[in-house]
C-alpha cells in the first residue's frame, strides 16, 4: 500500500510542478493540497509505530500549504505560523536523536553563520518592500527554520549516515524554498525564474519527502 501512495505522490508532484513551471496558478492550486497528505500516508503505511512529531510536522505543513493558496497578508501570516509550528515539531524530533557530547560546536557555529548571512542577504534585498511587522515576521520565521536546520545538522553529526544526511539535505531545501518564497512574494522585480513558483515548490516537495524518508531510514 505504501508504494501506491508513493506512486500517487510522484504523479501529483509532477503534475503540480509542470503547472507551476507553466504559471498555471489555478491548476497548481488544485493539486497542492494532495502533496503532503500523500507523503504522510506513505509514511504511516511504512512504519508500525508512527513518530508523533513527524506526523504533527507534516499535518502543520499541509495546513500551511492550504493557507498559502489564497491571496492576502492574513493567509500569509496564518500559513507562516503553521510552518513555524512544523519546524518546532521537527526540532523536537531531531533532538531525540542527538548525542550532544559528540557534536563539534564549531561546525554548528560555522553553519549558523552561513544561515545568518543568507537571512541578512534576504533582508537587504527585501527591506525596502516590507513594513515593520512583515520584517519581524520574516526574520523570526527564518530564524526558526535555521534552528530546525541546525538541529538536523547536529543529528547528522551525532549519527553520520544516509538517513541523517537525507534529513539534513531536506532541511536545507526547506530553508531554500522559504527564502525564495519571500523573494517571489515581496520583491518588486524578481527575475524570470523567480516569478514562477516552480523553484519554491520543487525544493519544498523534495524537502518534505527527504525529511520523511530520512526519518524512515533512521527508524
């Protein structure tokens, strides 16, 4: 049964990304709500005892997906809040697998500096287009996302292997997707490729699947 859900996920993802690349917003909005639930079903049929943090993170991500479909700042804030909750659930999930004594602090600090530099770049690029609340919301959200990435990195450093590497790669793609989302949403002159939601959704879909698959392998 899990392979049926995996096949359906691949099919819906392909259709959705084609619509995103073609800038068919209405068509892509119809397939978007199916993506994360199919990953969740794939996960639930792959394990005997689901990990509640991962289930909660996927449900929160799905809620964020649905809330970001309509236009308007209200829905953008609500969707961002749902994704913030998803990152917090993932942080708690990774924390359970980290042996902090085996983590080299300098590696984590160096990674944090890289993420901070990307956030600073996004802020510099978008600052003139944002009001005070949106600036605060963007920085807060990206910092929480950074925290999720750093915990995924510490999990990798604690237990090096394919499973934790896939999870960390998924975390990186999640961060990438969100940075691009802010650029597409708020920059007044995004380049041709950024104007489409293809990059956002390609990195986001891969992120959700890689995180789930990594935790499956780790389990």
